[in-house]
C-alpha cells in the first residue's frame, strides 16, 4: 500500500480569508432565508425567530469540529475525508455518496428557487433557465477555484450589502409607534405550538446553516488554513446569524401570520411594506436582486464543493479512478461535469424541492459524524494527528453536537429518518459490491481499539504523517529561524558516540542544561531516530524538559557514519505488500539532524520533525549536502528556498550601504531577520550591535513575500 505522499495531483492553494467567508456565506443564503421563513413560521408561529437563533447556536460544535479536522487534514472532500479516516471506508462511502447527492440536489433547488423571485417581475421558463445557469457555473468552476471564488465574493458582497440595508431599515421602521403596535399584535402569543413542533422547526431551519461547512471540501485549496478557515467560518456564521434572526423578526413583525405562512417570497413581501419610501419599485428590485445573488452563490458554491467528493473518493478507490485527475486549469474537471449533470437531471425530471429538503436531514447525520470524528482522532492518540486549530471545550462541545444533531433528525419526523436510512442502505450496497475489495484503510477508530487491545490502522497514521510532512512547519513554528541559528558540526570521520557528546556540549551552551543530562536524552533518542526513504540523512528527535526553546544541530560526517536500525520516517512510501521496508543494518549516512524541543510542545515538535524530514527527502539534498563548502552552505541546504536569501556585502551595488553599519541601524523588508553572518571562514551569530564588514556573507530569513523583495538584490549581484 502506498502512503498518501505518493505523486498524486494536488489542488493549488489559491483561496484566502475573504474567499472562505464568501463560500461559507454564499452557501447559506438561499432558500433558508428567502423561501423557508414562511414554511417555518407555519410550524412554530412567532417562535420561528427563536428557532433561527437556536439553530445558529447549535451550529457552533460542527463548525469548530470541522475547522479542527480541516486544519489537520486539508484534503478535498471535507467531511467525507474526515468520516472515512475516522470511521473507515463503509462510513466514508455513506458520507461521500450522501453528501454528493444532497449538495447536488440542494444546488439544483437553489437555481429552481430563483424562479419564485424572478416571477415577481417577469414570466421566465424556470427549467431552461436553471439548466443554462448550471452549465454556466460548471464552466466557471472548470476554469479554476480562484475564478469561482472571485465571482462568489462579488455575489456575496452584493447580497450582504442589500441584506444589511434591509435589516437596518426594517429595524428603524419598527421604532415607529404604529409599527410597534402591529409587531406586538403579530407576535402575540409568541409560542403557538408545542415543544415538538418548535424542535422540528429548529431542525428545519438548522439546515439553512448547513452550507457553512461546505468550504471544508475545498480545504486543500485554502492558503494559511489554520487561520483563514476557522476565522472565515466564524465570521460567516456571526454575520449570517444576525441577518437571519433580524430578517425573520422583521418578516414576522410586518406580515400577518396567515399571509406569512403561505408566502414563498416573504422577504420581498415584507420589504414592500417598509421600503415603500423608495421611489417606484426600487425596494422590491433590491430584494429580488439579493435573492438572485443568494440563489446563484449557493448554486456556485454547491458545484465547487460537491465536485470535490468524487475526487476524494476516487483517491481512496471508492469510485472510478478517473475522478481524481486534475484538469489543465487545476480543477477536478470530471467531478464538476458529473455533478452538473446530476443537477440538470434533478432540475428536469425530479421533485428537486422535496429531495433537497429530505437531503438536508442527511447533512444532520454528517454533522453528528464530524463531531464524533474529533473524539475518535483525539482519543486514538495518533501522534501524527496535529491540527493547527483545536476546538475548545473538548470533548463536551463534540458530545453536545452529536446529541443535538441526532435529536434534530428525530424531531424532523419519520419520513426524514427513513430517507437517511435509505441513503445509508444504498451506500452500504455500493460498498459491498465495489468498495470492499479495494478499500485500503480501516479508520482511526482502530487506533482507538488499540488502546482496548484490538486493531490499529497503520495506514491512517502513515497518511497523516504524510500530510503533516507535506504541510511542514507553520509560520508560528519559526522553522527557518531555528535552523538559521543552528550549530553545525562538520568533520571528516567519527562514530556516533563522539558525535552525541559533541552535540550535547553545544546544546548545553544554549540551554544551560548539563551536557551529561543532554547526552543521556540524545542516546535515548536513538531508538526514535528516523530516516527518510532516500536514506540521505538520519533525524534524531528528542524532548528536553529544561530546554527553553527548540534547537537544531546539523552534523556532517564526510566519510559517512553507521547508524543502527533507524526507523523509516512515517508517511513515506511503503512497499506494495503493505509492510514497512526493513531498515538496513549499518546504514551509512553523511547527515545527522538533531532536533531538541521543550516538553509540552508536542504539536510544534512534530511539525518541525516533519519539516526536517521533508527537506532530507528532497532528491537534491544528498548532493547539496556533500558539496556544501562551508557551515553556512550546510545551513542553507536545510533552509526552505523561498524563506531565505544569502547576500554578500560589497563596495558596489545594493549592499554597499551596509558596509561598516550596525544591524540595528539597517532596515530590512517586513519581518525578515539576519540569521547568520559568515566572515573569513567563520560563522557569526548576529545581534543588533554586529557591524557588517566588506566581504561578509549575510543569510536573511523571513516570510516568503518579504524575502522575495531581497531576491532582486541577489539577482543584481549575480548580474554584476
């Protein structure tokens, strides 16, 4: 079995914070706000306001769990991927097929729903229009996720601007005496039905927020995922929740209960009442424009995210392998085409509204499984499960989420429960016929079983290590600064004991810990040493409780050093028989990379370890390591190319202004840092009072965008 680090097509990271916000927000604003309030009010009366508020609150556990899982496993498919890796291929098949169908039909319903608002002004053929829009959005999605997100951002900006104006104007109108009297009359009594009807209404409107987590299906394409995903989702839930609750309050206040219950365009109808001060039909036009933007953004986001499910399932051999191919524009072309075809079939031949409604019940089941997945991954104690964002209030937040979402399915009624069971049964049949013989993984739940003396799924652990190695260290881990200040030992020959003692002496000077204690910890780390599949170096990770910060020591033994029985680094490719390649006795390596981290910083330690392994895994590492002419060049072999630049201080050119200047008096771009100065064959650790001299070689590290500004200086030196 090959680990996930094998050469497969990857989606480009093009989506930023505003893209995440736009996808989340656009996926929520559609039928849940523009069509559903009247139907919901018929069930709960004026308490529909409280139902929307409650469903906003109940969305929080699923949001936090989805953000945590996405930050640990940014892969196309989102909730499918998480359920599959936590509960195994059967649950993954159910989640993948069910999510794909539910999102596809809900997106089709959004396009059909545009007709209700367009009919306010013009009689249009709904089905041909919906089919045409499906084709247009499909083409846009094929052209690229960034292009899709750009349209999404414009649609959401227009939608939020109009809806904010709508809610604010409605609230101001309610300040009038006559409006307050009318609102009080419409809202009395507030609870007109029992708790059962209210609970079913909460479940009904809860699905209006279901689109919030659609963005997790595109997590593989989000830049700065650990920050942008949870922040974008929280901002989206907060702003949408306020408009939902405020807008529904206005509808209930201005419309007679009987009229509201039968109205499929309640936003427009209420707007006509308090926007009558605008000239002509401007108020009504604004509402219709917002509705069209909402339905269009929901359909667009639906195609973007639903098309990632076939891609993710194909990677796991749960569907045909052709779905995992990335097209020339960097998007899953076949998945987009098939998803759009599903939507067109729904528009032309099926009762899409009913399918979309009952499909929402299935999404509630997915929310329950997502919360459960966090519990399974955390309790399985898989070392490679290292989320950049961790849900607060664990495990009570997740337990609350599981119980409430399952309870909401029951509250919807027997028909919805039967529909969920029908999809589960159909997916189980597909699993039995097609998937079972091809399934590669059991799921993280078996790692939990290990604690009970049963089975462990080594494949999931390997895959998570692969993802961790692929992502590497985050900006908060300061990998480049840690490496740049690393001590370097360069010797012709030697044995491991001598090297360990020398490394311990260097670390003692940095940490203040006695060398004997450090040497003991380093020797204990031999059993934990790992070697990448290229066998170009060995990494020794150790935890030193007294260490104030992570430290790295790089050792080159030119004639090679014999290392006994190193383990293969997790996440590297395995042999076809599914077993790890046996470690060779006495492996000769020229590179030994030591990583020492303080106790209690497991996440950072594992990320730094994964980044070191990723560097040593590069095909060019062994040659660059052996050909490095100095300690500085050895450091630069390990530094990430886009995060550092090395410049010479000369009498001419851009660096001439640095000659005989203190570092504290010089200005460098952004957050860059002078990490090392090479002078007369010696390496200096710089500080503010360090004076640069002619001929110094200066290594500068920082964010890639800041370092890029310094590359132009290096290019000029090269030209000269």
